[in-house]
């Protein structure tokens, strides 16, 4: 660490006499040290002085003479849509390795990728034939099959590259050394918690013990520590038994906004399924705030009584905590039930819709929304306040404000949907003004010993929209307003979005916000197994993990995952305990059989 920031070096053996020595730093640090004006020799001298203790008197050699203008470059990501062509002479030209897909050196797979490309191409010729009439079929199959694996590796390499590009500022000062090491080892999101156990079981169990004890869990000598996902988490006066959250998921099954028997069974089953925190779906603050006629509300006495019935049942029959997410659909209101045509306007009975600025979510299809006046904004704010008071009175444990996914408060935040010219439009600070006003008003009436979180879209996935850097500023603003946690989702603000999906694809947003804004986060999105949750929590990328679709398929997902990974201390509801040992034994038997049938490794 220098007076201007962090440098790091990637050092690994090249041959018997030399090592590769790659120096990296953030651009602002590079500029602050004047390295943009330094020639290769000056840069080498700077790095020799900086890393003198590592070099132990040895000199650095530069192979950067071939670069244009500077010994310093940014990593170039190459991704080709077409991997081969037939040239003017009728010959087929095929791209391999870095010519068609670069992978950052942080995963050390560049040369290996090229060799695997060549091996796969050779196998395709053997499989399909090598005659002139077979060449284009072979090349087409080669690209179709190989591009999938190459993309997986590129995404992993991209994650690793981003980790190293920010590790000084984002992790070195924030994480304790054991967690910093874990974060580095799992930086690509391909090396997971259980992968580390295969590599070094003793080290990982030692780390799990350190993590559990740091979080207040006393682990007696000789006893196996709990996996990270099964450590408790305390915020304000509330302690969750583990780090698993049932994510809020729209069910479109209410009548007149009243949650009925369906919601009692749906939420009750998931509360008994082992998660520490169970969210109800977005609950709306007025009839016109609903996404669909089937969405729940908390704006009259009948709804309040129905929610109290559910909260009481959860508290009586489980040790899960119950959370409510309040929101207003804005320009995405007055639409059909999802299975009748998601986001499409009602065939009849549409109600007028409002938003930060006039818009159609589905251009040419959706209703045109009307811009809210300041007076109407205050009316809606008071509706949020009243719903918050009602939630507190019926015993809800946790409150979340929905500021994501293109709903009303998200429409104020995103420049894609907010074109106002008053004090609520323009700069990010102005666009945040109304959501912050709503949050502060809710926080003022919500019990001080109970947590409040905010769900945001941390990336609009559209040029000119909210970026992950903006999301850090958004999180800082809500933190200053009293938020305890940021629930980090993304997208659904514009139909022009181009999200990059993949397992745990939104976790990097939670990680960045947690480290840079200094606020606890919930990771959500394509988190589907215990290994994902353990990896995220252990690395400090988030404090909680919200699991959505897996909980639709299996209400007892948390209990099942505990059994699958062999965490036998997991407590089950007394009514279900007869199934516990059987499930644990079945998983253990299946894993033993899989291990016995696995190919031998050297």
C-alpha cells in the first residue's frame, strides 16, 4: 500500500530461471504516481523499489517493448461471434485460444483453453469425418459446443479479474486476513466452499471455526463448526438463526388484496422449512399500487387481520422471523396475473397508473402512466407510513422498502424512468430524494429494535441507466437515512435490458456495496444450493442470502440442504423429525456411492 493506494503483483514460475511478475493497480493510483508519463525503464525501477522485499535483490525484466506507447495496459477481453470463416482463396480459417476468447491470467487458463480448443476440434473431425464436404459441419459443431465452455471460463476469469483490480481498495482494508484469503481463493465463483474442502479439509474447518467464533458461536474443541450458512446473524434487536432468507416472490393469489388460506399455507410451510427469515411478497399500500388484482395489500382492516393471522401462525409454529416488503407498482400496475400474460395490461377494468414520469413499460402495449404531483407523492408517502404502522402492530419482525425492478420508487431512482425537472429529477441525489423521504417516514414509525432493509436494482443493464457504481451511492444514501441492510437485486426497469445471467450473477453487487458503502447486504439471484450460500457468507460477499425459486420447488429447502451437506445439528420441527435421520442417511448413502464410482485421480 502506497500513499496513493494499492499495488499488487501476480508472481508465478515461468521456467527454471525466471518467473512471471505482473504488477497491477487501479488507474487513479497509476495516475497519482505519474506512471502515465513514465517510460518502461522508469516503470521497472518504480516496481523494483515497490516490491524490493519480494525481489530480494533480483532485477525485473520487461517484455513490454511490443506494446503501443506504454508498458502499462488494461486487460483486453476478446469475445467473437464467429470462430471460423472461408477466405477468398477457399481455405477455412479457424480461431483458437486468445484469438477467439481471452481469459484473464488470474485463472491461469489462457494456454490451457487454446489446447482444449485444438483437442475439441480434432475430436470433431474424428467424429464427423475430415473430408472437404464435412469441414463446415465440423467447424459449426466445434463453435457451438466449445463456445459454451469458453463463455463459462471467461465469466469466471472476468470475476477473478475484477477481484484483483479492486482487491486493495475493496478487500485489503475491510476484510480480516483469514477472510481476505478465503475471498481470494473463491474470487472466480467457480471455486466454492466444498471445492476448498476437497483441497484442504483441515484448513477449511479451521476457517469455519474462526468464522463461527467471530460471529459469536462457541465451538468446543473437537466439535465440528457449523457451516457459514448456519451461523446466526443479529441486527438491531433481532437475531436470525441462520443466513437463509425466503425471498419475496409474487404469488398473484389474493382477492381484493387479502392474503387468504393460500398465503397461510405457502408462507407457513416455508417458515417450517428451516430458513431464518421468511418474506411475504411485495405488499402494496393502496388498491392502485398493486401490480395485479391478485397482489396483496395492507391498506384496510380485513387485510391487516389476515396478515396478523399469518404472522401469529409463523411465530407459534416455527422459529423463523417474518418479514414484509412494502411497495407501489407505479407504471407496472394494473396488469394481468403472471400466467395470463405477465406485464400486459388488464383486458378490462384497468385503473389509472402513475409514475415518476410518463412512460409505458411495454412500449406501445402498456398503459401510459401519469406523472405524480408533489401533493400525490405526499399522499402515497402517508400510505407507506400507515402500512408500516399496521405491520408493526401485527407483529412483523422485519420491514423492507421495495425500490427495485421498475416499480414506483425505482422509477424515481433510475434516469431511464425519471425525466422530472423539479427537485425530484436530474442528479442521482435529486432522484433519490423521494425514496429517501418515504424511507425516513417509515423508519420513524417502525420500532427502533427492528431492522429495515431496502431492495434496489443495483444495475439497470441498459446504457445510461443505473450502474453498480451508482448502486454504491444509493446504498450510502439509504444507510445515512437509517437502513440496516441493502437487498441487492437488478434489472426489470427497462425492456431494453441485457443482463448477464449465471449462477450467483448478482452477488458481485452485494459484495461491492457491502465493502464500499459499509452496509450489510442480502445477495439474491441464481443462488440455488448450500455450497453457494456458504461460499457467499464465508467470503464476506453478503450477510444473508435470499433464495427464491428453490423455495418454490421445496418449502423445506434449508432443511434439505442441511441434510445434503451432512449438517446433522440442524433442528427440525418436532412434527417432521422422523424424516430427519432418513433424509440424512439417504444423502450420505448417495454421496458414498458417487465417491465409489468416481474415476480415480492421481
